[in-house]
């Protein structure tokens, strides 16, 4: 029962930060969706206003303030040339600019709350064109405004104030029986710069309304919220899977360490134990043989501890790579020389294909250790009387050396993991039972500390090539 509780608490500790990340992602996406939902509508409306404002400013420049002064209350397009020309310009402008519904001109009166119409583009329309509701007659709200007709501007503050100073638009989109519209205004000036009137343009906002309602609808908001939840859940699942992968890798490393402890440490300890028993049972006659066995056991233990220490140094990123000018060729020749006794035992030989005089900055001790590990692997995993090749060459700003064997090779499924801790090829135990899977891991750590790279190519049953690439400078 206690174990179950502890296990539950452990799972809770793992899941809690993932759940918090999911909640943060969902909240962030939801907030972004809400901002998009509300801010997007404002941006679209502002774009419509900017377009209308610039249209009104450009159109106002086509009119003369002095011409407006010539238009009097009660004038008709038949009695006043100034009115006729102005109305035709308004009518033409409305037809040529997309989505313009009405175009008109107003000016101030003695009453500060009222303006009067100077000209209306609808005066150029026929009765059939003015009959917007198509009921066969021109209703009162369909009649074109005539010069001198009074208009209370207080419902539209921009028209009575800012419009006489500079181009502007109404604050909000208006809706009536004819649809949605928004008005823009621009002052019409006399030649001396004084304002004679204001041009007004009513532009349809139906397209804007339909588009904004389709994009920024409650359904769209719901989809954004659903997308946020899906993204949050997907991110949490991804993090959870990565966490599981990390735990699995940790478990593999733990198992590898245990296997190393059981298998590799067991052999030397057994040798030492038997030797001690032999000393106790047989007396002085077997002392020398037992001493040799104990020394062999201690040697193996020392080697294992040394390897573990090197692996721990690599794992912690604390490899001390002390570079100095040295000959890579000399380092490799010395490694081959030291490997000669082990080669001789199995009747193997090493072929040298080294480019001479590759002098560069390197750590002779560590690079020699790397080459020694690769040559030892080639010896262990090659058959008796096999040939191993040690190559080196200069390639631009890099020096390269390779160890090539024609031994057992590495199974394809294991090749991508060969530089990981406690990793050996699936067929390795057939040729070397007591390997620990740390050699190539240490090699990779040392070479990366030297700003180099190490590659491995292999084919099972054909052989293996390990290549080390180091920067010369």
C-alpha cells in the first residue's frame, strides 16, 4: 500500500509540470485568439476608414470653393450652371469609385448646430434610379437634397467639426434600411485657403461587415479555442514522450552499468578469490602462481575503474584537452608500434598508410588513447591473420586518420547507437565477451572536445572503418 502511494506521488510529480505547461499553452493560445478576434475587426475597420478618408481628400480637390459660393438656396440644375456642374461631378465620382452610395456637399449656416446642403449627387438621378425600395414612387427618404436644405449634424460629430479642418471619417459604421455604411469628409477650399464647404461620401460597409462576420464569428473563436486545446494537448504529449524517452535511456544506462558490474567486475574478483583459496589450501608451493593471478585480477579491475572514470569525465564534459604542436604521424606510428605484441599473438598485421609531416595542435596523450582504442577494437573483432590498415591524410584545414578492419562488422540496426554509453553491437559478445560498451563513447567525447568529429561505417560480416577528423589550426 505504501509503495502504491509513493508510486502515485512520483507520477504526480512528473505529470504536474507537464500539465502546467499544457495549461499555459492553452491560456496563451486562447488569449492570442481573443486578441485576434477583437483586434482583427478593429484593424479591418481602420483600413476601411483610411481608404475612405484618402478617397474623400482626393475627391475634394476636384471642387472649387468659389463655385460653391455661386450656388444659392433654391437653385436647380436647370437654373444654375455652377450647381449643374457640381452635381455632375458628384454623380460621376459616385459611379467611378467602388462602393460609394452617396456624394454631397454641405456648408455652415448661422445656426452652429445645423449645416445646409449645397449639392447632392442624387439630383442627377431619375425618379426610377431614386426609387431604391422599388415601390413605384420616390418616398420622402429617397428624395435628393436640394441647395439650402437644413441638416442637423449633431448625430455625426465629425461632420460638423473636424470635417471643416481636415479629412476625417465617422467613428462608427452606421446601419439602416439601405444596409451598412460609413461616411468620410474633406474640406473644399477657396483659392485663398478658406473653407467654403465640406464634401461628404457615404461608402457601403456591407462587404466589410460580411467579411468581418465570416472571419471573426463566434464559430471562428470556438475553432481557435479548440485549436488551442489541441495544441496544448499535443505539446504535453510531445513533452511526455520525450520525458519517457529520457527515462528509458536512463534505464538503459542503469542496466548497462549493472551488467558491467555483474559481468566485468565478477571475473577479476573470482580470480582473486580462487587465488586466495589456493594460498590457504595448498601452502607455499602455489604462492607464485596465485600472485600472478591476483596481479591479473587487479590489472583488470584497474582497467575497468580507469574506463569508468574516463566515461564519467566525458559524461560531465570535463575532458581536459591540452593541445600542443605535435606530429600526428608520430603519434599514430607509436600506437602501431605498441600494438605489435598483441597483433603477433593472433598472427595479425597492421599496414601503415600515413601522410608524412602532419604537424598540428593536438593533445598527443588523448589522441594516442583514441587511436589505441580504435586499433584495439580492430584487433579484437578481426579474425586471426587479418590485416588492419591505419591511414592518415591532410584535407584542407583538417587532418584525418582512419582505422580499417575486415572483421565481423556491426549490425545495421546497432550502427546509429555505437557512440552511446554501454552500447555494443549485437554480435560483439561472440568475439569479445567482456566488453563494456564505453570505448567509442569516450572516443567521441575526446574528439568533440578537440572540435573534431568521428564517423563509423560498417557492414556486418565485411568489416568496419572508424574515421577521426581534427582541425589542423
